């Protein structure tokens, strides 16, 4: 099928892998974006985008759903993430570009499916940035209370519908992260690495102090809400594994991406899952699961209760403030790079693809994303944001797992820096696990998700299908599989 084909077949046209390689030159230091990130910094990107959300925020949401068995929820989410991680590793080493799941889908399933995945990624990155920013304000307020002895007014700490007028600290956080991102990827990566090392140190501190108050009786009953509760909690917390995808968005800004991307994804998965389980064990061992519900800045509150002092809780709150800053920084980074790739393909306006000649960063893209995320963070309730983010993440993970199988069948001879072990069982299990966790999300989330995809479809058929670089003949589309 030529690039000028019309009809329904044209919306399933696939972008050749060779076209991605030509545009980004993964085996050279040149390209539209600056290759300035190494393996350690990229691994810290993954850890930075992941640790902070599930631990510092979601325990107060997930423990009331599963009880002490939330540990199994983290394990279930971690196993699913690990299965997906190896799928991401293979595709990232084969198609080392900025678009992440969007680009992988464009090469394997076609243009319209890729655009749908991009809509999911907007939930995964943009909405998760807003969700994490909301949690940041809780810890910032706790830090002010411990250090300065005052709390900020409720009116500027919560969105309408949650007792406030707007979440001002969340808007401030998004603004600060965007200011750092416009300076360039190298500066952002360095700042993130420092923040991640601080957050890991703070979590080690929590684990050590938490286990001094460990009580086995807090684990009885272990699963008061049964298997359904474990699955529901796993669904709620799964968005906290977004860091795996975030690593793959840096494909055009890392040295030797065919090797660096898969290694960073695997290393980040190991670090993240280990810390999640250890911290949840220490937290539940230190207080009854009933106390988690409605508990703001939960880990800081646990330390305050254990030690009877505000000192340790203030240290943890400060660590959380830094930690969540790094999560927001990386998720905003990931969102801008996905939109950068879409702008290059003509799926969205060219403004998202323009790069500042001095910093080699997509500055206008970053400003637009910051305005969008800041509005969500300031005015939308946290619970709605968490579930929508989980949905977007799980759909993206499912598509990536299936994409591995499709690319192996259609282009088995492509150079791959990493191959999924246990193929084809591993990608099938990965997709099945993601679908199972997705089934635990509330029906309202599915309704909102369908509405969101409907909006994406309108944008695709009114703008993207007409401006697509493939559709305009700037590249030769591959024949969709019959």
C-alpha cells in the first residue's frame, strides 16, 4: 500500500523501523536532541519516575482496599511490571526513539492504534504528573508543620470538591519542573540523580526505624477483603510503575541506546520493586492497617508516632518533597518527548517538535505540557487522577507486550540489543497480567477512559490523518498485515 492510499486501510499504515532509525541515528551522537545521558543517570530516571508515587502517596489509598495483603498487591504489580519490563527492553533496543509505546505501536500495529496509545500515554504521563503533584502538597504541608509549626490554609491545598479552592503547591511544583526541563536534558538528568539518591537514603531510614516498631499482630487478618481487595489495590497502585515506560522515552538522548535502554529498564525494575515491598512491610508492621485510611503524608506520620518526635518525620517529609519533585520532573519529561515524536510524525502540530537551538530541548512543548498538567493538578481530585493514570499505563503495557510478538513475526531479522527470555510465553503473560489488573478498576474509570478515547478519535480523524507524514508521502508506509 502506498502512502497515498485512502480508506480504512490507510489508518493502519505502519511506520517502517528503518524510518525511525534514519530520523534518530541511534548509532551516532548526532540527531535532533542531544545525546547526553548515560546508563546510571537513565536508571535513575526510571527509579525517579517510580519510587515516590506508590510509597509516599498510594499506601493511604491502597491499604484500605487490601489490608496487610497490600504487600501481595505490590508483588503482583511488581511481577506484571517485571514481565512488561523485558518486553519494553526488547522494543527499546530495537526502536530506540523518544516516542516509547507510541512509536513501538506505530511500527507494529499501525497509525490509528498508535494514536490511541498516545492518548493513553497522555493519561500515563500528564495525568500522573498532576496526581503526584497533588500528593507533594500534602508532604510539603507536613514539613512546614514539623519545622515551622504552621500549616497552610486548606483552601490552597485541595481541588474543588475536596474542600479547597485550588491546590497551589501542586501548581508551583509543575512550574518548577518545567523551568528545569527547558534548560535541557543533561541538567534535568543530573538534578534527578541527586534527588533519587536522597530519596533512597530517606526510605532506608524509614525502613530501619519502621522495623524497630514491627508487630506481627498488625498483619492479622492478613487479607480482610479477600482476593478482590488485593486485585483492586494492585490496580490502584500500578500507575506507580510508570518509570519503566519513562526510561524508554529517552531513546534519542542516551549514549548507545541499544544497550543502555534495556539495561536501565531492568535495573530500575529491580530497585523499585525491592524498595516498594520493604517499605510496605515496615509501614504495615508499624501500625494497624485501619490507620492508613485518610492518613495524609502517611510515612511521615508513622515515624512521628514511632519516635514521638517531629525530627524524623520532618526528615522523611523533606525527603518526600524532594522525591516527588523528581517523579514529577521525569513524568513531565516523558510526556514532552512523546509529544515531540508525535509532532515529528505530523500527528499533532509542529510546535511540539520544535527544539531550542541552544539547549536542544523542546521548550514550547514543555510550556504547553506544564500549563495542561498544572491545571489538572490544581483543580482535579486525586482519586480520579490515580485510576485514570493506572488505566493509561496498563493499556500501554498491554500493547507493548503484544507488539513484541508482532515485531518478532513480521520482522524477525531486525537488530535487537536485547531479546525477551521465554518468548512467546513471557509477553503473553505480561499482557494477561496487565489485563487482569485492569479488570479491578472501577466502572467509572472505564467510562471516563472511553470518553477520552472518543476525544482522541475526533482529533485523529479531523487533524492527524490529514497531516500524517506517512499520509503526505514523506515516508513509505508498510503494508498492514492481512
